[in-house]
C-alpha cells in the first residue's frame, strides 16, 4: 500500500526485501508496476513474513531498467539489504576500490556501492549504526536510504540532500521519502535533517555527526490516504484539473487578508529588496515567470528568472530577494541553485506546496501554495496555486515597500477573488470545444504555442503540458520572434496555439501564421476557438487560459493512448540532479 501511494512520483522498477519468521530475507523485484509486485507477494510460497521490510520504486539514473538493477540491493554475503533514493557521485572510484578488496558487484547501479561499504565496516565488528555512519562518510552525493540487516532484523535510515520522514505508532515504525506513503498509519512524523541517522524502532537513537541528538519536533500529518483516491474519476489529472477552482479559493482564503495591508509580507520578516531573482524548474519556472512579470509591471522591480540547474552560472545582485519555487520543495536542481553564487548572502524565500520540505528548511521564509496532494506527474493545480500565492506575496511586498498603494492592492485582491470562478468557467467551455479540436489535430507531429508579454509564461506551460503527456514536440515562442526563425516551422495545417491576452500586436503575428497556412487556435478573448473569461489587464496574466491548455494536453494524450498520470521518463519529485 505504501509503495502504491508513491506511484505518482514516477518509477521504472519496484522491489521489496522482507524478513521472514525464520530470519531470512526474501527479495522480490520487478520492472512492472506495483500490481506486478503484489502478484509476486500473492504467489510467495516461503515462510511467513514477520513485518519488517524495506521497499523502493526506482527511477533509473545509473544502470538500465532491469530486474537485476532494481532495489533493494545486497552485499556479497546477503546480510545487508538497502534501498536508496539519491545519487552516489563518487560511485566509480568507490566501486574500483571495493573491487580490488574482493567485493563482487552484480549490478551497474551506484546504490550497490553502499551495501559493500557497510559490509566492510560490519566485517570489522562495527555496530550497524556506526557502520552506516562510517560508510556514508566516504560517499559524495545525496541519499535517503534504509538498511535492513538479516540476522538482527534492524532497520536503519539516513538522509542527506533527499527527503525522508519517520513515524512511530502503535501499529509499527515507518519511514518514507514522502508522507503520502505512510499517511494511512501516521498521525505525526519527524523529518530527517542532513546527516541524520536513526534506528527505526528506536526514536531515541537519533544521531547527527555521530552524536546522539534530541529528535526533531513532531509535524502533524496534513492528510490521509483517502485524500488521494480517484473518487469516480478515470485518472488523477482529470480530478486535479477539476479541483483547481476549489484549490484557488483555498489559497485566497489563507492569504487574501494579508495582501492589501502588507501583512503577508511583514510577517515574513524579510528586508526590503530592490531586485528580484526567481529560481525554479519546469512548471515552477513558468510560474516564476508570471511572478517576475507581475513584479516588473506593478512595482518596476528589475527581475531575473533562472532554471535551478543553471543558477551556478549567475552573478548575485545587490539588495536582491531570491524566490525559490518548487512544488515538492525537494527538487534537487532548485536546492542546489539556492546554494550557489546566484544567491550569495541574499535572503531566500521558498514558495512551495510542502512547508516541511528541504527547501523550506533552507529558506529564510516560506509561503505555502496550499494546493493539497497532487498525484498526476504533470502539474495542474499546483501551477495555479503557485501563481496565486506568488501574486499574493508580491502584491503584499510591494504594499509593504510603498511601491503599490493599499487602495490599488485592494482592487487587485478583488480581481484575484474572481479567479476561481474564471477557472470553473474556462473548464466548462474547454470540455465542450476541445474534443473536436483533438479529433482534428491528434495526428499532427508537433505544435507551436505563442504569446506576448504576460501571456508568454502560459504559452510555455501549455507547450510543456502537451509535450509531457502526448510525446509530440511542442515549442513556445514569443509571438514577435516568429519571423526571426520559428516561422520556418509553420506550413499548411501546422497547429499554432495562441494565448490571446489582448495584446494589440498579437493580431499581426497571427496574420503571419495564417499567411503561411498555419491553423490558428486562439485561447483567450471572446470570438477565439477557446474563449475564456479573463481580465486582460490583470498583472498575473491570462491565468484562466491554463485550464483549456491542460484539458487540450490531457484529451490529446488519451486519444493517443498515453498514460496521462504517469508520462514516460518523468517523475513527480525530481530529487536527483
């Protein structure tokens, strides 16, 4: 059940190591889905299991997708079973050293190195906890891992740079990389910090740097497993698209009272800023570009946005605020980005759907996006909630720094409160008009998305959704850039999706497309192919256009036979660089 709750994060193999009543360890692995693992358990004819075990859904980085490379991994003697989320950066040198020492490797996976390092320590008579500590001292990289020892049945967990939580209950002791996996059993949990090592059945054994420390404070589990049931929907993406009006209203209920009076900004206790730098990846970077546009338009704040993986190339600005955006708060590239020279000594504000995440702990302040659990790999409601919480944050900050008047901010809050209804109306329209469009264009090899100004981040998000779900190429461009190269892609019938936010120059760009035979699909103003009710002057841009773009991507993906909840090669929470 716990591993099934993690299916949404994406994986290509899955396995478990379970202790039997006879003290042996049974290892069951498959490159199939969780159902295939359940079938292996149903067919198990050996001794009964005693309740101790570890499991992992792997997303391949080192080594091909094979049953042999699936977790858990074992040492030479089969005494140590281990599951590992993260990356061992010096795996090659450690493997060579262990080879020379006589260890036998059976996989090409970096995680197997950890088993043999622990085995070396145990051969010296070192206690399991100390053995793990000594082994990890030789490793460069990141990890959330669990070790199961055959003879004793002890389970030791450790974390560095990758999320891991533990919960101790009357029903047992649990550890997981995502609270979703154990939410059915755990009311409260603790989060491991970097370098923490804990014996699962002994919460008093919390160690950091070899020293026993008091366990961190308990965190209340915010939801239960039933919160992520399909509830009659055919897929999670459909459910989460429909949840967007309610999610948007929830974010506004939490934040709106602190916008026009600057209280939301003031309670963060951050210094005033003259420049803004936004760090994000994927959908979060698109939401970050919405935030950047708003900061420029409303407050005249010079703003840059950068992908987390490229942040190390940046030079810090003086008097800047860094806003790091990540839905999970565990995105490895964003976490590294906030630790680079792009940040320097600047304060970092985390905008995340997980206030207990690693990013939240690294940041100087946190604003939640309160989207609730999102299971579909392709972000939907988390994008909408990020945009709304980012808009609330920036308007409040501009009020607090006297760049926007309280009266103007109050009018903007009124506009924000109309967003949930706009999203619902856009959804109703899209569900009627998009299926015929999909019938017309499902066979097309690729799509172009264009927009201008405030509409451009939504064009980027629409293209991202389409390529994620359909596996067709989909590119976005500033509409004014068409004649500087991308227009060469437009031929007779090429579908070009236009995010129409009322920019007067957009009509000329659309005419350029039509003159070359391109098929224009306008999302936005009345009279377009997909009309939505929106405020073209809103500084957060045409947010309601997001919904038809999501529905377009989902509907086309289903027509092509794709799995819209689990697109190939993608993971929900990208915890390795």
